[in-house]
């Protein structure tokens, strides 16, 4: 029997991705859609009329589903065991803990809880073991069944996944990353066309700070009742908004404790798998990293939908005259970096027995 789930912020760009990817999901069944009180009482199709952003057509049976106010916690508790949170940080602050207190698992895309010491920032290929902190989370907060897990900033997946097996073997010490982030990462109303067309904006609010501290928590360890971030890795990030619809790209230079040979890297990427692959989770690509040999790849238009948007495409591996090596990586920011990554986290919770 499938697990009934809901979406908070169901009408937004990421909420739409969640909705579409949950149709006919083998583990989950949509039973609750929530948005602002202004949309409450409408059908989903009425609420997204004129602002359905996916290329796929909205299925009629989904369009006929009713929308609830995010304040309708009682209905959520009655109908769901897990909710996907696709709301912004300010809304997450007000609602995510309330949903967890009722006994629901909350799988969040918001940044609000990413630095909470008892909330894991999950990328299943990297730190599935951080789920162990949930026992402490429940104990500390007095929750019997509820929980909160979050996924990282939408740009991190592009480079943390290819760095993961290299970090295991050679230990990342210094990292300089320049991100080229798509406009969909700014949300539906986050950027005007006149601002981004024929332009690059070399600033995205709070992105550089997130890019410099979230990897340290992902690479951290559970000690006692909290996750302690790694303290021996230096990261400098430059985050730019570029006129691309979907697909966040990252250009990296990396130094390691043990300098790898350049010929060692591709076999490591080729054979890498994490908990998501080992557990054969439905949303997990068989191989999470694809290396392109062409000198001009990856490219967002050509590579962002590789593996249904869940594969990280890597290219331009070469030695770095300042650090040890450098490469370019790309992931789909609203799929692997948002809804697809959130669903993968929920599948991991099911596989590990935290949600049933």
C-alpha cells in the first residue's frame, strides 16, 4: 500500500515538479495539496491557470484535486504521513515544525532548518548515515513520529556528488567554486526578463554563504546529539545568475590532502554509487555521475535532463596550476537540485524505516 503524501507550496515552480514526479510513484500517493490561503478552495488547475511552468501537460485528474490552505494542518494529519515542503524559508519557519509536531515527516527544500544541529542536510549518495540524528531530533523536540530532513541549496548537487568519491579517497582541503545558476532557481517571480536577458548578474543573495557552509555540514559527523560540520576544509564560492532557464553549472578548482593522479579520477566517477544506488531507490539513477569527453560539455540545454534530470554531468577534467585538479559539473536545479532530490530523500527515509 502506498504512503499518502502532501505538498506544501504545491502551486510554485518546485511544487509543480514535485506534483508531476509523484504521479504513479511506486512508494507515494498524492493526498494533500496546500498553498496560500488565497488559493484555498480552488482546484489545482484553477490555481495554476496561466502559470503552469512545466513542458508536460497537467493531467486532468491532478488538475481536479482540491487545494487546501497551508494552515489546514488537521486535514494534512488526517490524510498524510509525509509532506514535501516547497515553500520559502520564511514560510518554512512558521509551518515545518508544526507539521512535524503532528507526527508527519517533513522533507524540505527550504533553507530555514539547514543549520539546525539535529536536522540532516541530505544527499543520499553522500551522507545517508546522517539519518541517525533523527532519533536525537525526536528526543530533543518531543516528537514521537515526526521528523524534518532538508536538502541542500539547489546548486550544491552539481559539484558535491562528483566530489564525494574523491573526498572519500583523497580528502578535499581547499575548494574554489564558481556557479552559473539558471533563472528558474530564482523562483517564479524572482527575476524580471529585462534584468537577465543579455546579462550576467554576479550576485545571488545568501548563495555564497550557503555554498561555503552547507558542504561542511554534509561532510560533517554526528557527535552526541548534533551534527558537527567539517572544520578542516576551506571553501570560496562565487555565485552568478545567468540567462539559462534550467541547469546550474559549477566550475571548480580543488586541492586534496593526498594529490590524486589525473588518470585515477574517471574510473572513480565511473564506479561510484551511494546509498541511493545500493538500495535501488526508484528515483536514483544507476550511475549518478556521467563524464562527457567532449571539450565543450557539459551544457545546460544538452545535458540537464540526463537520467531524467537526476544525473550530474561532468566534463573538462584537467590539472590545476594553483590547486590539484579542476572540472566543470552540471545538474538540473529544479529536479536533482529540488523536487527530484527531495523525493529521493523521502525514498531513503522509507528504505531506512523512518517512514512507513
